[in-house]
């Protein structure tokens, strides 16, 4: 019978000495085995890290269930121009949740001409990972295989989670179907960043008419962080001769409060941007562009206006300011420029070699003012537009014949342009 304790309760029978010795022996053996396994794995890691083919193969023999070792052997095989697929298949078995292994294996299967196997591996990679790379890889795969329908599906999925440079994927889409409307419907998701990048892609492809509606839509909901890129797009549209599209984008930024100007198309508004010189220029789009010529200095005054200083070392001919205006073919316009000028050695009323000019987009001279004069106050240009679109207003300097280059300044206080007739 089992022994009873002081309170009369039965005691559980204890383990005998032999059983305890057996358990201790088993535990010791387990510790020895674990230590041996750790040493073997450490030795295998060292062999693998050596980078020598024999060491890497030996590492894989010692620890055959290490996916990283199989990937290393696959790389060795590829360097030697041998088949890496067996190693990649083994790595995929050992690490079934690793999408990057499936991508590598799928591409190698495709290279070997096993298209169905390649497709299955790449689709499995996309199932395992929701990131961009598996989807980009699948879009490339279907492009190479000449299968447009799955290509469009995976291109759209890739762009939906894309980041960074999207141009390579846009390039594939364009090569398959250079139709902006189709691409917007079939491949481009309604993500702001993607639409912005696609608009720039279209500008780079010489398709400003396709980019302009996208840019105008982006401007309608633009945030401060979007301003610089949309201003750069305005410049690109102007360079491409798409003046009306550039104006629509510019006006959108004005309406969003991202530019301190009224829209150009506001009823009763001036054709000139920042015509009172109340703020400093952005230097973009329809704003004033300031000269970078040596010896020319442009800065705001304490009062409303800008001062253009000439050091006497400026070029004999140079452009000081310019701005793009929108005009309508056949319509007459009047531009009035108000200023104050002082130049060393010039008597009151003497011309200083500065004048306003207006040129067409093609470079033809439409009108020019008289020369600005010391102690003068205004000059006027009148002209009739040759065509719809852009005209370029500039303030130019030319050294007067028989004179030295003047030293002094002009303070501009206002420029206003308005139509005077049909």
C-alpha cells in the first residue's frame, strides 16, 4: 500500500532511481545533439560565407533545409551558365512564403521555355505579396509573351500599388498601345500620384493635348506640395505651343490660392500677371521672367514696384524682363508701362537704351515702345494680334549708338494690357 503522510493522506509514488537516471541520460543526449546541430549549422554558415563553390556545396549538404544555401547554389549555377532551376525549386519548397524566390524561379522557368511553369510561379508570387514587384514582373511577362489582356490587368494592379519611377511601366503600356485615352481607361488607376506621373510621361512623349486635361484636373484639387510640379508643367505646355492648356492649368492654381494672382480669364481682369509688381515673381508660367545677364540686378523696391539696376557692365544687348500674354487673332490691344528712371550722365528726357517690345510666338515683332527716358513716366504699345495664342512682352536693353553703356536704374511701377477693339 502507498505510504500515508502525517495527516493520513496518501503520498504519490515517486520515480524510482532508475527512471530518474534514464530521464537524465535522455536530457543529456538531447543537449549533446542540440549542441552538435548548432556547431554543424555554424560550420555550414562559415563554409557558405567563404564564397568558394566547394564550400557552398558542402554547406548545403550539411544543412540541406536552409533555403538561403539553395539560393546561393542557384547563383553559382547561373554564373557558370548552368541550370539553376533545381536549386530554386528546392528553395521555394523550403521557404514557401517567400515571393522573391517565386519570382526568380518563374523568370528562370521562362528562360528555359517552360512558360506554363513560369506563369504559375509568378502568379503565386503575386498571391504571396501584395507589393509592386510581383505585379510589375507579371506585366513584363505577359508583354514578352504577347498577351495583352492579362498584361493590362497586371499593369493596372502594379500601378495601383506603385511608388518611385513609374516610367518603365508607362513605356511598356505605350509600346503596346500608344493611345492616351485607351491607357487611361485600361491601365491607369485613379491615383493622384500615378495620374501626375502619367501626365508628365505624355508631355515627354510630345502629347501635350492629352496631358492637359489631366493636369487641369490635378490643378482643381491641388495642394501646396503640388505647386512646383504643376508650375513646371505649365512651362512645358508653353514650350510645346499649348498656350491655352497652359493658361487653364495656371488659372486652376490661381483659383486654388496656390498663386497670389487672379486668373487670367477672370472677367474684367488684366492680361498681365503681377502687373503692379506687388510681389516677387515665381519665374514660371505666365509670371515675369527676370534676366540673369551680368551687370543686371532686379529686386523689389520698398514701395510697390521693382527696380532694375544696370551697372554699366551689362551686355550691349540683353533682355531684362519678359512675360507671356494670351491674345486673340485680329484683336487690337494697348499696353501701358509706368516707370521712373535715373542714369548717371543722362540729362532729363534723354533716352537710356531700354524699350518694351512685343513679339509673336514665331518671333516676329508686333510692336515696340519708344525708348525709356531719364525722368520719364510711361510708354505705350499698341498692336493687332496675328493669331490666337501667345505673344511675348519683353523689356530689352540696347546700347545707344555712339554712347557708353549707361549706369543707373529703372523703377517699374505698373504694366497694364487691355483689348481696345475687335
